[in-house]
C-alpha cells in the first residue's frame, strides 16, 4: 500500500478510463454482455458492408428504368425519376407548385405553433387565415387560380389533408365523448360508452369499408358524398374514440378538489369544464394525445385499400409501370422515410412537452 | 367548451358544403346536366381499358365509352368526365350509392348481377372470355395441364368463380392467391408467386403489356367462359340507360356504315336517308333520347367509331395486340351488331 | 343566502332545476339518436327496395363458388358462404394468436435490451423501436411481401438450407411426420401432460405456502411434457416416417407449407407491434423503484431470482393493461391481410359482399366478429390482470 500523498499521483489503470474504459464498461461488462457484443458486431460486419455496397456504391441515381435493370445495386432512379408523381399524384402537372406551397405553409404553421404557451386567440385567427390560403391553393377557382377538383388531389397532399383534418375534427368530438362518458346522466353516458367501445373494438378497415361500401346506402335518395370526404369522416369517427379514451385519462387524473372548487365558485357545468377542468386535463394528456395523432397519421395509409391515391398508393402505381416494376424495396424505403420524418418529429415533440410538464410539476 | 362547439360546428359545415352533392330524384340525366360532368367508375389499373398516365390523362376502351356518353350529353368530353378508380369489390356499390353515374369498368354481365345488385347492364362494349396466362418457360400448352398449379386471381370477380368451376369439373387440384388490387396481383405474378394468372383474356393482354418482359409470357388458347363486358347504370332510370346504351351502339353502327372520325363531315352530306337519320341531319333520334340531334355525329367526330376506339386502345398495333375476334362487326364474323337507328 | 334558499324553495322554474334539466337533456339526446337511427335505417330499406338489392342472411346457406387459398378446415368452392366465412375467421384467429405470442416474446426481449447496460444492445433496441413504430404497418406489410416474392427463387430453384426444408417464393415447405394413428395419441398425451403439470404446480404452490416445503414443480412439469408424449409415441410403435415435400409438377407436394402471404403478414404485424410492446415493457420495468432491486439483492437472491421473483411480477401489473390494448391492435391490424392477399375474415367477407351485393349484412358480420374477438381478449386479459393484482393482506 502506498501512502496517501502518493495515491493522488497514481493514474487510474488505462483500461478504466478513456475509450478503453468506456468500451469495457459499456460493451464488455460481464461474460453475457461480452458475448452479446461480439455476436452483434459479427452480424453487423456481415450485413452493413453489403447494405452500403447495395445502397450507395453500386447504386444508380438518375437513370432510366432500363439501365436500372442492369445495375448491381439499388435503383434510386425509381424515386428520383418519379418524384413529382410520387408526391403530387394526379394533381395537374403545371400547377403542382400550389400543393407544394400549401404543404410548406402547413409545416411552417405547425413549427410556429409548437409551443403550447403561445396558444391563444391570435394564433387561432392566424390558423384560420392559413387554412383559407391552403384551401384556396389546393382548390383554386379564385384569383386566377384554375379550379382543381378534389378527385385529383393525391399523393402527399392527400395524406396530409386526411390526417390534418382527421386530427382537427376528431379532437373536439373526442373531448365531447370523454365528457359524455364521465357524465352523471345515464343516457348520455351510455351512448358515449357504446360509441367508444364499439369503434375501438373494430379495425379501421371495416370503418373504411363501411364508408365506401355501406354508408352510401344510409343516405337519402339523391344525396351523395364525395369519396375522399367519406374516408375522411371514417377516419374522424375512428380517431375520436381513441382521443376520447386519452382525454378521459386526463379527466380522471384531475384532483377532485378542482371540481369541488369550481362548483363552490358557483360555476355551472360548462363554465366549470371550460374554465377549470379541461384546460388542465387536456394539458396533462398532450403526450398520449400526440401518440393517438401519430397513429391517425399512419392509419391514413389504409385508404389504399379503398383505392384513394395517397402517397403510398402513388408509389404502388409507379411500381406498376413496366419500366419500374421490381424496384419496390427502393420505392418503399423512400415512402417509409417520409412517414418516418413526420411521425418521428411528432414523437420527439411529445417527449419535449412531456419533459416540460414534468419540469413544471417539479417546480411546484 | 363553447370554442370547441363552435369549432366543431364550423368544421361540420365546412365539410358538408365541400362534399355534399344533391343529385335529384333518380333522374340521372338532369343531375348530370346540372353538375356539368359525368362521374364515371373505371378500373384505374388496367392498360387498354382504364388507366391514367402520370400526368393524369385517362386512356382506354372503357374511358372512351364514358367519353362517348359525355359527348352525347354535353356535345364534348373535355372536362366533362371525372373518373373514379374502383376495385372489383367497390365497383357495384359505387354505382348503387350514386357515387358514380356510369360504370365502365370491364364488368361482366350476368343474370345474378343484373337482378340482385340494383343495376342494369347496357350494350356490351367488349366480348371477352376467361383465359390463362403463363410464363413461356413453364412449358405449358393447354389449360388442362394446369393441375396442381398456383393461380393468381382477382377476388370478387366472375373469373374467380369460373376458375373454381373449371378446376373442379376437370378434377384438378389448385391453389389460389387472391389480391384485390390488379397492380399488386400482377406484380406478384411477374415475380413468380404464381404459375398461372387467370382473368378475362383482354385483361391478361393488358397485364402482359405492363410486364417488364412481355414476350416471356403467353396466353393459353383455352377460353373457359363467356365474359360479355358491359357498361352498367343504376336500375330503374330508363332514360339514362337508353342514352348510355345508344352511345355505345352509335360507335358500333358508325363502323357498320363506314363512318369514321375523319370522314364524318363528308358522310353528313350523304343522301342515304339511313345515314341522314343516324347523323341527325334528319331530326328525331336526339329528341327521342332527350339529347341534342347531333349526338351521334359528335360522338363519331370526337371519339370515333368502335373500330377506331378498339384499334387505338387494345388493337394489334398497341402493346396489348388483341385481334378483333368476337369484337368484329357481325358482317365480319364477330358479335358487334347494332339495331337500326330509327 | 337564506333568502335565495327560501325563494327557490317556494318556486324554482323547472328549467333551472338541475335534475329536470338533466332529464330533458337525456330525453332530447335519446330522441335525437333514435331519430337518426330510424332515419338511416329507413333510408337503407328504401334504397335497397328501390334498387332491388337482396337482404337478410339467407345467402349464408348458398354455394360460395369461390376457392380460398389457405384453409385449416375442409373447404371447397362447393361449400356455402357460411363455411367460407368460418374459414376466414379461423385464418384471422390463426395469424392473430401466433402473432400475439411472438410479438409478446420479441417485445419483451427488445424492451429488456433497451435497458441493457450493453451500449450496443440498448442502442439497437432504441433504433428498432423508433424505426418500426414510425412507419405505417400497411407499408411494412407491402414491403415484406414484395421482399418475399422478389428475393426468393421459384420452386424449381428453391433454397434448401436444411434437409427437408425448402424456401421459395411459394413460401416455406417443410417435412412433417407422415400420417399415422400414433400422432393423434401423442397430441392427446401432450395436452393431458399440460393439464397434469398445471395441477401439480398449483398443488406445489399451495403446499409451499402452507408448509414452506419446496417442490421442483418446474422440472417435474417439464419431464411430464416431454416424457408422456414420448412414452405414448414409443407405445404406439414409434413411427418415424416423414412426409417430405417434393417438387411435383408446379409446386411442392406433401409436407407443410407456410405461404408468403401468411409469413409477410405475421412478420409485419409482429415487428410493428413488438416495437410498441418493447416500450411498454421498458416503462413497466422502469416503474419499479431501484430500492426493490437493492432490497432483493440484500436478502441474498440471485440476479435471475431478483428479476423473476421481484421485478417482473410487479412490473407485470403496470404492463398488462397497455399490453392488452396492443395485442388487440394486432388482432385488428391483421385485417390488413386483405391488401397482401392472405384470406383472412375481411377478405372472405369482402368477396362475399361483392358476390351477393349485401353490403349491410357483410359489414355487420365483420363488426360482429371483431367485436367478439376484442371482447374475448379483454375479458381474458382482465381476468389475468385481476389474478396477478396485489392481494391486500
């Protein structure tokens, strides 16, 4: 043993610090972990070079389909050569800047309003203006913009449209249902419960089937509803049930004292809910709500099955062109990355809100 | 709560104003004239019959049929037809529910469909039969050799039933792969998921034309069924049915008279009373159908006669390369026959 | 205050009375719903009558006249629609049940991985979760299905990794024991062993609680499960003949086949759902305070016992409710089979609707079947949840 004064001078063994130390404590701590690390590394060494070779080294990027068939690696040309059709679908070719601008506005608005502390009346009006502008850009018919019928809306704009309005409209409906389920009035409660459980019990595809196959029979003689709108309604009805369950969680998490305090102030039911309960309850359920919204976004891809041309279906349509048949891996990877970007940023957002909320809770 | 409520009401109003269309009481012609276009249900995935290119321009025999109807009603087809791509499964309900005014989606006329699906078929625009397509490398020469094969077939079609009957009556074993979208199914077939694909012969030709290597596939000579493909309209609207019916027949009759889109102007000067009546030089036919007297002239001028439409979309000089066969005029040994226009 | 009270006691306008108002609200809602319901049904009847669309469930008896690619019970095109629908339900159940088991296993493994002290494993776990969670399951299904038929060769050039197993774009064909009366007895023996092992375990647990004596019920159970079927097999004459798939004509004949459609559906559903379950498992384990681990270790339990006796039983209570809803999602998502051609219930029902034109009945059947499945799953999971809930002593 050394004396105390010398201890300070002895450096820790090289194997415990620096890169080596990190490797040891993170990768080779214990026999089992060492084996796992080695297995993972071996597998990675076998597949990653293969993938890199395929995706980058041997790949072709801007060729015709014919040359693609001769290339050894990935054919990214299937994406680059068809990008406009893939993203905008059947929207008139020379007017495709319009949905592009509309989508940019939407994304900018979403980024601008990400902070829930900024949510106020002014932002609401700003959204109304933005929605109007976007609608105008898509539909046209005013200010010299050529009118484009909704049946031609396809690709990414359709995906975003279905999800955005699906989310927007299902939210209030979901809140109303959650309040209904918590209500003391048996009839209203029963209806809400039946609605929520019925919808949550069946797959979305049956709802879409219903909207495309059965729902038209429910309408009176002479009334028809646009196919896109029917799918939209099915998505709204479906998502609302899930929103309702999340909101119910928030309502139940509220302290009973809040209800009593509100009542003792003499507020009636609507005032109590609007001013006291909902603002708090909805705030604490922002993270799970975003989860539901992510699902809703992903679920819009199901409209493929009822032959709407969302971005997944335009991709499939490209793969059906003789020149591009057989490059589905590349095309699907491209669409998957688009979905990933949207969903991943939403889930990161929900994590950010979650940490904000936790931080606040701790501050109190 | 109040804000939510008003938002909700706002959304509902917005949505309903965007999508609700009132189509009148079963009077399809009036409804179509009022809205200014025909909503036609088409295939969407099938080369030669109904498919849009990447710019959104629709092409095909069924598409031209819808255009002929539009010309009959409006005098031209530009922006007068809107197309709804439908799957085999959704096509009849789309018609029942008035989502579309006219179904031209290579649908086979059968007694069952005519009577229990709430629709009426009109003049057949393509006489077809069910066939089998195989890769040449398989070395099969007849459908009778297909015992034990895996067969790609579209679900919910008459072909699915015919194939079941065929294999059953020939005591052959088989396996099915059924995928609803023509595109997905044909991709699976090209990749070798099935040995055989069965469908209407015309559809097989269309699918073969969409393959990366069309000459590696062959359509077997066996035809196992009758598939009269006809446009359909809703049951109970006789005027509309007549219009669609005679729009198709106009194209057939025009070919019989030798009138084409090129020579229709000259033919209009013809002294033949039959042709004068047909082209509306002598009035009568148009009024009877509730259309413009020039409807036949317009159809031929803008869409063409049946022969032109056939050759343009599916004929021997197209990638589909189909002979006229049953679809030749009756005078040439085919089945295309039009009643007199008088 | 007093005055207001007196006033209201004297005369309350009936619309100001909370109870009356509640009743009015409810009556109005009920009437509204009833009216809308009546209106819709009347429309349906009207539309169907006008277009002479058939109605009722009589079609279930009629001959279906279409073939189904995969079936677990006898079925041919000559059978009725009713039987075809049953085949569809069984196919749905098959893929859902197998999917549930696999996805729970995979999800648990990945969940534990993300918490691993091994940096590589936890990274891979996290990346897996992020990727598979954020891509629509339908897209994943298309991807795996296309991969399956584009990547594997035709049956004539089938891969043959192990003797008796063939992989081609027709699926996986593998050898199974040839038909012999012994096998049905072996299965019976196995089931019997399951039941006996279950009762032994229960008895052993009770005895341990009463007396503290331990009984090696795990090893005894394992022995029973392996031994009893083996014994039966030997007694029945130990048949060893195998039914080996062989290329005859177009396809493999004999053996057992797992189709590409089924595989793609199963793989897609399992990978997608497992990414959610991994998160649930991780959250569940993290919810157990570290003090529990320390306490368990301090009383001398081994690491595996710490996990199996202390952490997991507690984490399960947090895990079960969200796990249930994920397993339900898997069942519901199995309906996407229709897009890649696996003949599940939705596809068979869809074909039935198309052939009979009876959309209302068909969609009603679809909803009924899925509601029943959902209900059964949640009843079972609720029962299980109650069983493992903390028993207050």
